[in-house]
């Protein structure tokens, strides 16, 4: 207590004491909040169904059109347009599962992907990385591995995302690095990019080989997820359509995520953008269920607005918040687990980045997103993964995780005897009630400095971004690969060598 009273600053190359349970499995602590009335949400759903029935969606993959035609959709192969009746959508929503088991190499990292679960994924899909020591640079195999290790090290990150693109690895061989390094550096639910059938199926085979899974074990739950992005407005390209089909048939999770930016590839109104998002998502869900009824599939929303002066995407705006809340309402209407996202256009781990990410994060949580993507590390609208930004964002995620725990309110917590035992204008610092609980009573920050000004100056007068540098460096320095890493690498090595010698797998489309 003496040190705490003095406000002594903790060295930033040291993690906080682990005095409380971890954050591996979380449930939403707050009631869902609406962005629109129930009647307005019902009208959005109905309008989305009208769009699919009357206007249709352009789907470039002939096999996808054939599946939809066989399922009852009206298809014009010349224009590649597909019109999907509301009865077909209703049947797809009937067969789509509500609860999905996400498997992991370490059972402690398994998750139930279902309404009510609160999962976080780090910043994903970034072609560049940045940190204070090495600056901004193209993503590489080295940075990809580093970002995997950072995601593995903090249990408030529940699902892996492709934080940094390994641009120094040829595209036709890159999936070997992407999947192989996930298997040997992490033990969390895996991610695969849908870049064509050969790459996807080879990635599945790597998981089976690396983890020594037979076919029954591989299809017992979901071992890998992918994000399926439509090309708004109303177009599904070849690799994305192929991904919906392949993931469905292999029993793996496709997270359908239209990226509808109001004012650009979507109507300028938030309601109009949500209608378009909903229609595109429902079309892909229908394709998934027609390819394999009961296949794991998730609704997704990533709607925001553009800056009308520059055309750049904007995040953390009032429109982004309203879109997240409306997406949650639409997901609850159809009953599926769903994916949201936060984000920022800031280039640094600064006040703008914290504010925009925080606004998006809170709106996703209040909308009860099953998983929030880009929850830590995302910069520049997804162009860069920031190491310091990852650490500063973790503080917000860990704080939300603390709120997911019920606060004690039994007789002892109500503290009548303690209050009675301290005279007016006294203090509770040395009281037995405090001494019994102080070590675990409060959340201990990862990066925030709660010391007084003198202690902060003595520790170097470091900003939050500067302190974050010490934390990510220490995290990587201390990293120990999972116990099975060497065994998995040995199993994969001859397989990868053979596939590489055969020429790898090109990106489709």
C-alpha cells in the first residue's frame, strides 16, 4: 500500500501482475441498444428482400449461379444477375446454425460463436506495419510472425486475423506462410483468406496435417474462418463466391461482410446503406446454405460513411456508430451471430486513433456483436497495423472484459461494517476490509500510467505511445512458441516443400 500511495510508476518492460482471472471467454454485459425503431428495422429487412427479388445481385462465378438456380433463384447467365425470392432467404435462415463451436489447438482458446458471446479480433488485412522504432514499412513474413505472437500473448484477443500481409512472400506461396505460422506460433481459432479454391483447400489440408486431424475431427466444429466481402453495390466476385461455397462444403465458418460506405458504394443515408448491406449479406447466406444446408455462416456488417471532401472512409463517426447499432438489430431480427468492426483513419496511436476506435468499439459492444474485428492495432483505415496502437487498444478491450464480470454485491461487498468502522473524514486505506481485498479489488492497467506527476517524471515522462513500445518489445522478447510448435513444423515441412516444388497455388479470379 505504501508504494501505491506514493504513485510509483511501473517499469514499462514489465507486464502488470496477473491478479485476476483471464479474458479468454466473455459474454456481453450490457443490454443491446437500438439505433432505429423496430418498425424501421422491419422496413429495412423488407426492402432488402425486395432488392433481392426485384433487382437481384450480380454473381460472377458460374458455379455459384448454378447452385442458386438449383435452389430456386431466377438466374440470367448473360447478365450474371441472380434474383432470390424471400422464401429462399427464409429457408436459408432456417438452416443456418445459431451457435458455432470454434475449435483451437489449445482447448482453453476454443469459443462458442453465438449471439451473446463477446469476442475480439485484432486489426486485420493491413498491407503495412508501423512502430516507433522501425517506422512504417510494407508487411513482411517477419512482421506477420510478430503480429501473430502479439495476438497470441493477450487472451483478450480471441480470434486470429491476418494483421500484416507478408508481401515478401510470392502470392502463390503465401498461404503456406499464413497458415503455417499460425499453426506454429499460436493456439487460437485460425483465419484463412478466400483467394481461390486451391489455396483454400490446401490451407484446410495444412490444418489437418499440422494438427493431425482426421476428417471427422476436422468437421467436428470450425477450425478456420474467413471473411467474405461483397463488392458493393450488389456484386459478388469469383474468389469470394468460391470462398462461400468451399467453406460451406468443408464445414468451416464464412463471415459474410459487405463493406457499404454511405455516400460512395452505398446510398448516402445510413438506412439506405444498411438496406444494401443486409441484401448482400442475405444473398451470400442463401448461397452458403444452398451449397451445404446447415453450414456455419455469420452475418456481418461493416458500414460507415466516407468523408465527402476526400472520398476516404471514415470510422468512429456518428454514422458509423448508428450503422453498428442498426446492424446489431438486423442480426437479431434474423437470429444469427454477427460480426462488426471498429476502426480509425488516424496514422498514429494518438488521441484521434483512440477516440475513433473507442467510439466504434463501444457501438459494436452495445450492438452485441459476436466478434468485433479490427479491435486492436488498426490504423489508416486498414492500410497499417500499428504495434503501439495494438497495445493502447488492448487497454480498452481489457477494460470491457472487466465490465463483463459481475461486480460483487453481497453483504461483505456492501461493506456496512467497514463504513461503520471508519469515522467521518477518515479513510479506508488501512482498514481490514481494504487490506483483505486491495490486491485484486481493481483492474491494473496494461499501459496507462496512474502514478502522480513526480513519479511519472522520474520514470521518464513517457507518453502512452512511448510506454506501449516497451510493452510490445518485451512481449516479443519473452515469447515462447506453443509446446507443439516443433512437432507441427516437422509435419508440415515436407508437405510445404512438395507443394512449393509443384508450383504452389495461384490466386483465383
